[in-house]
C-alpha cells in the first residue's frame, strides 16, 4: 500500500513538471489556428455551419493525432523510457540488422539496456520482410535517410516554433493599439528572440521551476475564456463535435475547404514533443497531464473561439485576442508571451538534443556539446547550433511579413515529421512488438492517410512559405549524409589497413623501440587490431610510452550505457607488452564526462581488469589479442587503487609544484607545462589526483602488484593523447560524384567543424597528432 501511494505521488510530481517542457508548444496553438485556417478564400464563407465544420476538423484532428496516435499508442514505443525519432531507429536496429554503424560487437548485446523483456516476442510472419531488409544495403540506407529527413524537419521546427509563437503572442498588442506600426511589433519580437537565444548558455535550472505554473495557468485561463465565450455567444457550439459537420464543411466549401485544412493541422503542432521528451518523464505522467488538463482545456478554448466567430466573423484575423473580455486582455497577453517563451525554450533544448544524437551516431559534423553539473539531466547546449537557429529564426520572423506564411511553413514541417514517425512506428509494430504485418499496415494507412490529406493541402501553399523548411531540410540532410558517408569510408580505410597482430608480436616487449615513462592513449575507431596511426608514429619517432592504451570511443544504439558497463577492457599481446585496449561505450543520449574524469576512470578500469584477469579469468599470456572484459560490473575484487586529490593550480601557493606528478620530465618541459596551465583558463579547473596501491591488499600473484605499480608510476609521469590528423583524398579512378563528395563537400565540413582534440577536451600540452593520408 505504501509503495502504491509512493508511486502515485511520483506520477503526480512528474505530471506537474511535464507541463513546463512538453505542452508549451501544443497549448500555444489557439493563438493562430483559426486565423491561419480562414486566411484564404475560406474567409468568404461566413456561415455558422462553416465555423462549426472548422471546429469539428480541429477537434477530431486533435483527438486522432494527439490523443490516440501519440498519447495512447506512440508512448508505448519507448526505448528504455526514451522517446523520439532516434529511439524508434535504435529499436529497429537492435531487433533487426538495419544499423550502418560499422563497429558493432557481440558484447554490446550483453548490455542491460540492450534488450527489453517487453519486446521478446517474435512474429514468424515478420521474418520474411526483416530478412529482405537485412540483406539489402539500399534498404538500410533508405531507412537511415528517412530518419535523417525526419531529424532535419525537427531541426527546422527548432527555429520556426520560437518565430511563430512569440510573434503571434506579441501581435495581440495590435488588437488594442490598432495604430501601432507593424515594425514595432516586429522589433519587440526580435528583441525577445535574441534574448532567448543569447541566454541559452546559462541553462534553465534557475528559472525552470516557473515553467510548469506558467503553462498550467495559461491552459486554465484559455479554458475559462472558452467557457465564457460558449455561454455568451453560442451555447449550441457543442454540436460541432459531431463529425457530420466535417461533411457539411467540405460540401459547402469544396476546394477552398480542402486548401484551408493546412491551417487546421496547426492544432497538433507540439504533439511530437510528448514522445520526443518522454525520457524525462513517464508515459503515465504524460497521459495524466494530457487527459486531465491539456486536452479538455484546448477543446474548450477552440469551442469558445468558434462560438465567438459564429457571431463575430469579421474578427477572424484576431479571433483569439478579440474573444478575450476587456478586463482580462492585458494579463492574458502577458501570459501568452510567457507561455510562448516557455514553448520556445523547450523546442530549442529538444533541437540541441536531437543534433547531439545525430552527432553520436556519426551523422553530424563535430560540435561542442556543453553540459554543466548543475544543469538538469539531459540538458545540453551546443553553441554552433544555437547561433544558426538564432539567425534562421530572425530571418523567417522578418522575412515573412504575413504570419500566415510562417504558419504554412510551420504546419508543413510538423506534419511531414509526423508522417515520418508514423511509418517508423509501423515498422516498430511489426519488427519490435511482433504484431502482424496487417496490423502494422492498418496503423500506417489509417494515420498516414490523415496526414497525407493535410500534407496535400499544405503542398498547395508551398509557394507561400512552405518551401523554406523543405529547402533547409534538404540542405541539412545532405550535410548529415555527406558526413556519414565520409566518416564510414574513413573507418573502412582504417579497418582494411590495420596492422596484423603477428607483426606486433614479432617486435618483442619493447616493440623494437625505446619505452619511456608515461601512458600513451592512442585514439582509434577500431575495436580490434592495431591502427596504422600507431605504426606510423613508431616509424617517424621510434619511441613510445611504457604503457600503451588503444582507446575506441563508440556509440551503441541504446539511449544510455550504465557507468558500470561503460568500459570494455582487454589486453593486446602478452602481459610484458603493457598494451591494453579500452572500448568506451556510450549511448546516443549520453553526455561526455570531463577529460580528467575519463583519465581517472580509465586507470581504475585497467587496474580492475588486471586483477580480474589474474584471479578470475586465468592467464592470457601469449594471446594474440586478449579477451575483453566489462570490469566495472564486478565488485569481487574491490578497488585496488586509492585516489587522493591534490591542490589545483592557482590555489594556495606553489607548495605543490608540477614535478610531483611529472618527475620523469625535464625541468624545461615542467616549466612549459606549468606556464601553459597557468595561462589556460580551462586547465586550472582540471582535477589533480594521485593514485597509489592500497597497502593492506594481498596479491595472490606477485606479478599483478608489479603491473599495478607500473601503471601507477606511468600515470604519475603523465598521460599523452595520440590522435590521427588525417588528410582525405579520393582515389584517382573514383567516379566524379564520389570525388565531389570527398574533395568538396566532406573536406569543407571537416575544415569548418570542431577538431577532435577540442571535442575531447584534450589539453594542447598532452596532445600528439600523427599525420595520415587516406585514399577513399
């Protein structure tokens, strides 16, 4: 009983918090739905039946697409509690071999978040279609392009939502100040937009507590205004909920009515957010919020506007603000502006998240992802995307003088994204849920046909604003596909040119070079073998560190990888080589830790692996490429190393000179490093720690203690990061299209994105870059 009451309390708290993130965009739509619907020739049909028909269309669109499709069905298609277009793609790739990620391992399937017991049922009828798609690479590429196109549409939503929401809210001023010039309204909207984007880097943790009350108060206010208008103007408006009025609407308006439904679809803009941001809440909490507050409030508001318009059709261009009682106008205007800002903030944050997910699976150029410890879980900031969104947002706000054109672009973008989601969900029903192909097709045909009807109307308006998001989506998709193509070709080149392990073994423990104190981290995309970068380094500089670790950071198609399962550690060659492999597995929504935390976790994981190998798995001496182990899952041996934190640079006095950590370095190198760290603002924030063996620990194998001691001494001597600095070229006999993609498009993206060292937050004093020519 106590557990049940605790669960109910948790659901209520999440339901309350969800208002400020999920429903801002959906709740702000009454500002422009009727206005956009009657913006064309439909304004010539000034009858009650037409108004009721438009209301019936709005009601059933909101009910079918928001309530039934998203709230009842789509919220069940979660990936370990996460939603969004990448969650659908991830589920498909894990239940069928649709993924184009090249470095998949069988060990990835052992992650606790990889399999969901809810999706364990397999339908034999779906095997034929699945096998066909798995055998044909073109089918996999088509699925990826569909996902990327849907992603690009959602990126366009990231700048269209703030533009239309804030501008629609501010234009209410013109209802009371008719003499106010259009330019003044535009300037106010632009100032709010600039302020919104400029403050993104500060996060929302200080003001997020206000988001939910604003949206709740706004929703209840528009519901109360709706009830007031129903009682005052036309209590018979409830009859419009009958689908019969949809028939009369098209019977009376015909072609003009069909064109106008491009405005009706704006009533469901924001519905995708309920699924996309599912990970922060639960399906139960979202359903509770939608059923109890959002849905009834929106229905009452739309009914109230229809009742008002049935007696005041001349005010259709300002129907929302014109229907507000005089005494409540200014408070409602302020609340509308605040709700628009909240809705815009949520969409911008969601855009950052979807770009980060695209980058994680290798489909977006390298960007800087910022996450601060005091921010909420999953909240990130991407500076490059923020400024691109600001420029595009200001461009469409100023460029579309008619806000109805902005509505056309917004509606077309959202409905196209919903259409993509519909077909991905149909694949989920068949491949993941194990339902029959007939049921999946019925879902796709039912909801897809509704969306196609809306899209057909929107495409008629494509010359009136609809072309903008389509053109930008195609540009974004080309950028993402070119980056994915170039990155995949580069990986395949590395894979085919890796050094055979037998060649490494013939060199002996010293590798035929001088081994110096320290740890060398060689970053590579390969999960097996030795990259050509390493041998090229040895060829040009025949010396390396006493401990070599080949680090591969890869993305697994799960939203999050638990910290205890993140590090996959193995040994390369015999123990005397002191060469290890570390595969760092991240989910597509995982946020990278600080570089110094990564170093410490890596050292602890290798130490745990050494002990686990000796006492748990027996010796692997003489193996070519040792078995990999997830070391953090085992608490059998405990922590073999102690960590003591040292003073930071710049704090206190020089009582902790750099030589204490870098005793093997010359005085000149120590001086240069200390000077760099004092001048670099980021370096002073790095944690300075020292490892040492636990004195009371007993070792069954004395070689284990020696190896751990050597690891600790190497860490104290310093850590160097070895990265490949690649020069990409197409083969001489490559087709013209491939040469253009490599020499022009891919190289342009590489030159104008973040460098790998910047993304990994590697200090310049620890960085070694090895030049490599790639002929793709």
